[in-house]
């Protein structure tokens, strides 16, 4: 708007500012955008972490399966300790006469490490080599059992318990060279499983 005052022309410019409702709406939109972005970031991080944990669990289970199969495929006998009771027999707390741990691959759950382990001996030193599978941290993560198939022994296993109660890996192997005898049925590996090596 223009008007003259005392011979001078004056320009009057409207200086309308930002209203309070507009500020509030802007803040709300900004908060929504930031909240959504942060939520996506945390969700992505959790998904990545869960995927990494599952991958590690599956990897450890696969390696343990390989160790089990390699040892079982050539084992002429198996032994069990920790006073294991089953429907088949009661297993003592000692290895067979004349045998020591150096004669076996030992599969067991180490409570102090909260992990399943395999131990075995090499020529030197006198201490066993121990491989731990840290992702298999729950005592329920490994189930092993035996059954008779004709004149042979079938060792079955379930590895890496999932949230839905099933296992990532289920399989079995015939102990071609193992003698028949009392063996435990399928159960959690809450005992020492010794597979003889020559």
C-alpha cells in the first residue's frame, strides 16, 4: 500500500511472522521424522545382530556335526560317563578297563564355559586340545542318542535349538565299526560321550 505524507511516498510492507500453530506443526513433523529414522536404525541393528547370532549358531553346529561324523565314522567303540541312567542300562563313571581319555574324542558340555566342547589328544603335549563352540551355549543345544539298526549302531543327533523348539541340524551316522552294546537313547548331552580313536 502506498500513501503520501507531507509530499513523501511511504511504502508499508506487511511483516507477517510465523504463527505458533505453524511452529508446533513443524516441530511435530520433525519429531515424527526423527522418531521414524531412529526406530528404523535400531530395528536394522537388532535384525543384523539377530542374523549374526543365528549365523554363528548355525556355523558352530555345522562344525560340531563334522567333528561328530568324523569321529563316529571310524570309532570301534563308544563310552559314556557321569552315571548316565537310561532305559537300556546304567553307565558307570569310569572308562573301560585299560583305556584313558587319550584314547578318545570326548564330546561334552562345559558348565564353566557355558559351551559344548570337544577334547582330544595329539602326540604332544600331554594336555588335550579343546575346541569350544561358544554359540552352542545352552545345555539343550545338543541332543544325541543311539539305536540299533540290524547289527549296527545308529547315532542320531540334533544340534542348535531354535526358538520354536526345533533344531537347525538333525542327522545321523552309522557307527560301522562299533560293537553292539547298551547305548543311551536320544537325550540332551548331559553326559560325556567318548568315541574311541585308534
